C-alpha cells in the first residue's frame, strides 16, 4: 500500500515538474511583435516573419493594419518608449522621423554588400559617417511599362525612347481619344502618388529639390520648369480626363485592359499587371533605361526608389532575436523565396539574374537596368507635409487652374513656408 502511495506521489510530482517546465519554456520562449501594412507588402513580409518563427522556434506576432494605422501605432510606441513592436516597419519617408528611436545595426560588411546601394542607403543617416538603422526588405523603383504589340503596330522602336520628349511623342502617336485609348497612365489620387512622377522627372532633368543642408527647397528653376511642364503634358494631354482619381489599382487595370498603352509603374507592381490568362499577358514590357530630360546634360534618367524597410525598436527587450530576424529576411535565400513565391520586389541585385525569378518576371533584367541609377525620395522630417503642398499645385496645373510656372512657384513658396523660410 505504501509502495503504491509512493508511486502516486512520484507521478504527481512528475506531472507538476512537466507543467512547470512547460510554463518556464512558455515564459522564456522569445517573442517578436511587428506591424505590417494590409495588402501585398504586408502579406509578403508576414509570410517571412512566420517562416522565421517556425524555423527558429520564435513566437512571432505579425499584425496587419492600414498603412496610416501602422504609422500611428509605431510613432506612439516609439515616442512613449514602449518595447513593442520589436520590429519597426518603415515606409521610406518615415525613416527621418523614426531613426532616433531605432537601434543601430552592426551587421558584417559582407551582409550589406548584397543590397542595391540606393535601397540600402535609404535607411542610413546622411553623410560620410552615416549609420545604418534599417534594411530594405521590399523596395522598387519607378520604371516605364509599355504595350509591345501596340508600339510595334505604331512603328515605335522602344529602344530609341531615350528622353522624356521621345516618350511624349510616342504617347501622342498611340493616343486615340475617340476610342478612349490613352498614351499615359499613373497613380495620382494620393499626394505621394502624384508627386512620385514629378520627383522622378525633376531628377531626370537634373533638378534638386532641396539645397545642400536641406533647409530650403530650390526647385523653381528653368530645369524644374521643364520637368513640371512635361509632367503636365503627360497627364493633361495623354491620360484619361479622370486621371486624378486614379490610384494604383486603376492604373493596373488600365494597363491590363488596354485602355492605357504606357505609364510609370512601381516595379513591385509589374507582376500584378502582367497576370497570366489576361489578353495583355506577355505583351507588357519594361524600358531598359529610365528616360532623361532633353538638354539636361544627363545620359540616363534618375528615378526614385521607394518602399519598405525594417529596423529594431531601441526599447525592445528582444534586440538579439530581432537582429536575427533582420538577417534572415535580408538573406539571399529568403529574398529569393519572397520574390518568386510572393511577388516581393527584390532588394538584392543578384536576384534579378536568378533563373527562377526570371521565369516568374521575364522582364527582370530590364527592370534592374532601368532602376540602377535610382535614388531615394527626399529624406526630410517634414517631407510628407511638403509633399502634400506640392501635390495641390500639381493637381491645379493638371486641370488648368495654374500654368506650369505658377504651379512651380506656388509649390516652392508653400514648401518653404513649411520649412519656416
């Protein structure tokens, strides 16, 4: 009887021990919390986070919110010095505001060497001694997409379209307003969308946006005027009359259904445009160069790279495992998987040459070629406010309320007021 009692006591003790070990394990198992934007970008990055958790035994909580909500939640957490989210997801324009709350990244030089330089530099503080506070994970450049079959029928050789003036002439040739076929399309219904094309044009005409110390905007110049006039001509003369209501979804649909022949497209969206099974499938190509402005003195245009990067919350209690996650998602194998399986836009140059990626995105080599001279959007803490003011002037120019000269002058004046000038 005593022996049976001892067995019961031992069994009960073992049960408590197993429960205690399980509880201890649950308490000590590392956990990472992160917020991503709803949509393709969030789904792609979330898949990587969940895969990391499965492979390395990490409890991962990756939550999806609208992009504005991601920004609000992260800004609140960082400004109040909260430890979560551990991973900070950043649209490139958020970086100047968030960099002071992020942990400096100290990965080996060999890790950084694989990234496309302009994309990596987006999340580094300016200057020769700049510090890396984030890595790009889903970024693209602005590329020119066109219907190869329509160009061929019109006798247009895409490889001869070197300047924006060449592009505009081609757009005029294929525009047929009677049939509602438009030579140009882009996204315009958000300040960031409409200003993106204008920014790329400004760079491609050799025009800076800010002075050297970024205390004043300096784009109201003859070159700036040429770029702004080209923006207006493309939009008002070659695009559908309701273009200002177009977002990226409408742009993609117009390219798919053939109502638009050519446009500027964020490279990560190409896979959405060239979907198998559509009448346009296989007919949409990418210009291998980004065009430059005539008489700009440039030999290639300069588009704007943009997208998402990840950093580590300075107040996180899980910095070591957070760094391992950044190493994982920035690795060659994971970036290749994301590119092929989730249509993620690669941030490592070698992936554009991978056979599996070329099979998924046949224009990948032209895409890389067009983006190779790209630069980041302006890295200024007040850029989003400035961007909104510029967008208003551009919208008024498109509908004819302002001339190009008036729009440019007002945009610069409004921007400098925001800067206190």
